[in-house]
């Protein structure tokens, strides 16, 4: 099972502590957080560790960390995505690797789950800049079908540090129950995801497709949770399986 995290958003030190436990990472493109120095350093370290690198584009909204929808024209959104993805892709290639995936951030991630102009803008941008890269999106979302129709790979993502309201919906961050905070709860959530199941707030379990499991790199628990996750995932992985990058 692939373990990913959003990086390039906080500090170089945080990312250097987190990356050794990951098989893939989603590098902030500078629109919601990060700096040139942080993004370059994080990509350099990820490539050195053979962690698969993806671009993590967002609405241009640093004051709200990209977690609010922004009213942009279709043309402006597509231009933003083209620029952000191309920037990270060129940096990854400069360090001798290739861009493996594109994962939207924050509000954009949720806004592209269903067919519409925003999902279409994302797909057009990926096809133009990185047609060999997979789109990473919420497990079970309609975006998977839209990507497939355009010849793009899609990877279903589930969250180990966020609670679910339903099989295809996270608990909003405005709800105090939204985040997984304790080691015990994290282990329980991850154990379910490794069996491709998620439990909602009512306690009901749902089967979901899972290709990759995400941790939020800006969480205060990120490094500890990554250590726990690495141990649990490796405990289920045959000894002959190799690490060093997520599947294409």
C-alpha cells in the first residue's frame, strides 16, 4: 500500500523527518503555502530518498491555506494549474526524476470530485503538462471516471488522519470531530483502510477502493503517525517487496 503526505507546506526540517516513512509525496506548488527554497529542498530530498513525487496544486489562496473555494474563471483556473504543475514537474526533472502524479489540494480537491468545469480544467492541465502522471483524488469519486475517459490514470486516495461522514465524504474541518488525534484512533482508522474499509461517524463500515493512503504533512502528529503507518504497512508487506516509490 502506498503511503503519501502533503509536503513543501511547512518547514524543511518537518519534511526531512517525514519523507523517510513515505513512498510518495505531494509537493506544494506555492499557491497555498511554501516558498521556492522549501519546495526545491523538499523535492531534492524526496528524489534522494526515491520517494515518488507529485504536484499538489491549489487555488491561489495563501491566507486560507487553499481550504476555501475561490471564484475563478475556467481560463484562470486552467492557467493556474498549468503553471503550478509545470513548475514542480520541471524541478523534479532537474533532479533526475519524473513527476508521478498530480493531487489537487484543499478546496480544489473537493471541488473536482464531481464532473464540471473545475474537474475539466484539472484534466486538461494534466493532459497538457504531464499526461503520464496519475491524478490522485478521493476514493470512489466521479473524477476517476472523468480521468479514465481522457486516458489518464487515477489513484483512489483515503485519509488516515481525517474522519469520514460517509464512504465518499470527509467530516468538514469546521466540525471538532474532523481530525484523528490519538495514536489509538489512528491505528484503528489505518487498519480499516488497509482492508479497504472506512467507518463513518455512526460506526457503519463501508467498502471503498484504496490505492494510496494520505497523511497531512501540516498536522502536529504527522511524523509520529507516519512512523506508526510505516510499521503497520510494512507488517503486512512480504519481505521480498521493494520500497522506493509508489506504483505508476
